[in-house]
C-alpha cells in the first residue's frame, strides 16, 4: 500500500507550499526568533526554521542564497526543465515524463544513480512551476516538486526503493536598473528539500545529510544557470 498522495491531492499540497514559501520569502531570518542560522558560506546560509503544525512544533531546513546575472524566471526554468536538469544534476540516471497536467505541471518518474552499497532509489513526483506577480517589481517564480502516485509506475513494481520528496525553489529577481545588463541582475533564492530516502534511515541522519548537501546543490545549479543564460536575452 502506497503512502504517497494522488496527483490531485499533490496539486492541493503544492498550493499550500506556494503560500507558505511566499510568506517565508518576506521574512527576515536574522530578526525572526523561529529562524536559527546553522551555517554560512559566502552568500549561502542554511537555517533551521521552526513551525507549529497541529499543536506540535516541528523544524525543517531552509537555504537562502543570491545568484548574480540570472533572473527568477531563468533560474526556475533551469530547475524545472527535465532536459536541463540532466545536464547539471549528475545524481539522476533517468527522468521520464509520465503525464502533462498543464502548461507548467507534469508528473515524472526519476531513477537515481545507485550509491553503493545502498539500494537504488526511484521517485515519482509532480513538478509545478508558477509565476507570481510582484507589484511594482519583476515577477517571482516558484517550483514545487512533490511525490505522488501514478498508475503507470505503482510503488513496489519498479524494482527500486521508492523515495519521497517535497522540494521548493522560490526565486525573486533583484535589480534597480530600468535597462539592466546581466551584471545588474541578481536572483534571490529560498530553497528547501524534504527527502525521505525510503527503507531505514533515521530523520537525524537525513537532516545531517541535507545540511551538508544544500550548499553543494545551490553552488552547482547556480554555476550552471549563469553559464546557460550568459549569452541569452534576459527574460523575466
């Protein structure tokens, strides 16, 4: 029996995440008691964020960083586009599109490269990209990747250990020029990834790995995005 939601339920969850991360993007981590800075490297900071859910205080990891020369639209496309993702995320073996739900949302079956000696993992997830109007400024963009079930790849039939994810990338363009060049652009990122690798793995170990991997991930996608768009027309 699967513990993953249906595609319909996943779409509802995505809207909840969009509302949550739009709110988080407006907060100042340095002056909010519910944010605790765990590490800092250049512009990248990793925080533990506390929230109350059903009367229980929970925490999750959030990373923030700024990428020079890239807009929110461009960064979100690099993260969301399956073909581009294979060029910068080398943990992925295959990423197959199962169903297109609308112009900005599709369901994928992703097989991860095996990390010996653990079992090889796969993920079935819906990926949604949305433009968020930002009055008086360039629009923000957000991408949500959330695990779900899909009838073409039922859990337990793929031969892999099924992992689950809840990943959000929120992007905001920062620019104070009316006719900017690439050097005038900055993309502010708020990123969080909740990953259950499946099988047996204590939550403390998963969080420790996440804290170590967040900066590596952000550095990798940022470098790729800068190189990918450097000669392109600026898009918002």
